[in-house]
C-alpha cells in the first residue's frame, strides 16, 4: 500500500535554512528547494537574486498527513524564522527572502490564516507573512538541494543554519 503525500510550500528566507529544518521532521518524506510566486518562467538563481523575477525562495515539502499535519508544519514555520520582517531574514535581504505560505487548496488557506492569527501572540511586531495561492513551482538548481546535509562545514551552514537548528532543538 502506497502512502499518499501532501505538499506544503513555504518561503521563510534562505531555502537552505528552511530545508534543513523541515527535512528533520517526522512524517516529512522530502523537502526540495525552489522558486515560486514570480513572473519569469524557468527562473535561474541569478534571476532570483537580482530581485527582478518576483519569485521567493521556497521549500516544497512532501509530507504524510497521517503522521504530521499541515498545522504542525505551520507551527514549525512560525518558530523557524522571523515572520515580522518584510523581505528579510537576518543578513539575507530582498523580496526573494519574503515570508510566504503558498497554499495548494482551500483547507490549507484556512489553516494558514488561522495559524497566522494564533501565532501573532508570540510576536510584538505584526506578522507580514503573505498567504497566497500556489503558482508554478520551479525546482532550484541541483547544488541548492540538501545543501546543509551535503555541506555542513560551509561557513553559511556553520554561522547561520547550525545555530538555528540548535535553537529549535533539531539535529
């Protein structure tokens, strides 16, 4: 009997950071870095970084809803980044680093809206996370996939990702 997986798509700054968090959760089968929410077809990383394509760096999460709910994934999203900073996460600045939930159906939209309201109590500044319908997803280039797992000693991984995982009691 095969497992039917659901998809969640989140933008929360650098996709390397987001991928490193979500791939460790029970019930998550795969996490892929990519791009969504822009106007350019088949964008490249260079186009994304220029800020002219309109895309966000996102992670597309394939998960088993019998093991981990979309609401639980949303809880991890709120804890794993600062949803109150517009187009920025730490030193990563630009619209490509915006906080976003791209919903794939009406149930996800409703859950995201309710979760955003509930999460606001944990922040003093307003949450600026956009909640919008999923559009065409473009996988990022191969060298972006599983970045933390394949490059744990890279400076960005040591300085940014590892402390984030330690803060979240992951790894």
